C-alpha cells in the first residue's frame, strides 16, 4: 500500500483548518490535495488527536504483522496435513 505524502500530524492539521472555518476547497488548494482525498482523510482521522492517530497507525501495523503470521501458520499447517495424509 502506498504511503501518504502527509504525516498523521499534517493530515489532522488540515482537518483542524477546515473545522476552524476555512472552506474545504481552500484547504485542498493550500495543501495540494483533491477533495476526494480530503474527505478520505476526514473519514479516517476526523475527530482524532495526534496521539490517537499515532496509536491507530501502531495498531494497524501490528494487525498487519499478526495477519501475516496467521497466514504463514495456516500454510505450514496445510503442508503438514498434506505430508501426514501422504504417509498413510
């Protein structure tokens, strides 16, 4: 997955600018993002503080690692079952 060119802190700053009264179009022009990207950021980071966003990122990273470990364990299990079935 492609990383954003903005950090969580910058994204939350953009959202706070819009919440403070700046129009969405002006915020998008200022930071060089499309309105679709802005609303995607708003859906993901809206209402979060910087510390919450960091915690979210850490949890997403940990979740990805755990999913990878689970997939590897399931593959190993399937291989062992195949070997056991062939020995019979």
